[in-house]
């Protein structure tokens, strides 16, 4: 019963995140390039924080490999973003979208830290599937359209295939974990 309740909480939080990002993309808030850069960096930092929790809590080989991939790839994206904003002399600017992501992440991290050992892997990987779906949608429907700088737009466009690969990898791990 507790597991079902946690899954409902996870689903609710994920839907809230997706809804928030979708609302922003449908309303087409005017984000400056520094604000777009902030959202991109924050989204990557959040997934790194989830992977760090997984590295500490999981014992599942597939989950640990996935989490390590998230650490490696998302840190690389942040490095690319930092190099670009440095080159462009742009400072990422906090905004409502990045703040919304951070608020959702606080709740998700609490949930991940409180998940039972038995259910952690399922909770983590379900979140990763939902998170990657939401971030991919936000990049396609909000960040790329709002980017004015061609190099920033190119970076976001080039990151999409990796995020889509992460999503497919997460779904594969999700199938394996659900069998346990």
C-alpha cells in the first residue's frame, strides 16, 4: 500500500513538472538567452543530483550503470554550456522556469531519499523516464524556440539526441527493474 502511495506521489509530481513545463511552452514566455541557458544548466544539475542519490542508494547493476551515464553525460553538457556562455560573455539568469524545476527537484530528492531500499530502484528509474520526457519536451517546445543566439540553439538541438537516448535507456532499465 505504501508503495502504491509513493508511486501516486511520484506520478503526481511528474505530472506537475510536465504540466508546468508544458504550460510555459504553451504560454510562450519570453525567455532571454541568459534565461534559456539557466534552464538548461539547472535541468542538467537536477539530473546529476538524482544520479548521485542513485549511486549511493542502489545496488542494482543496471540502475548504477544508468546513473553513472547520467553523471558523465550531464556534466559534459554543463561543461559545453559553460564554455558557450563564457565565449558569448553571457551569465545564466534565474527565472520562473528554472525556479519551478528547482522546486520540483526538492520534492523529488526527498522522495528518492525516503524510498525504501526495496523500492528505490523503481522509484528512481520511473522518475528518470518522466523527467527526460519533460525535459525533451521543454527543449523542443520552449528552449529552442525561445533561443535567439544560433550557437545556443545549436547546442540545445545537439543535446536532444543524447537526451532521447537517455530516455530509451531509462525505459529499458525500467522494464528490467519492474521484473524484480
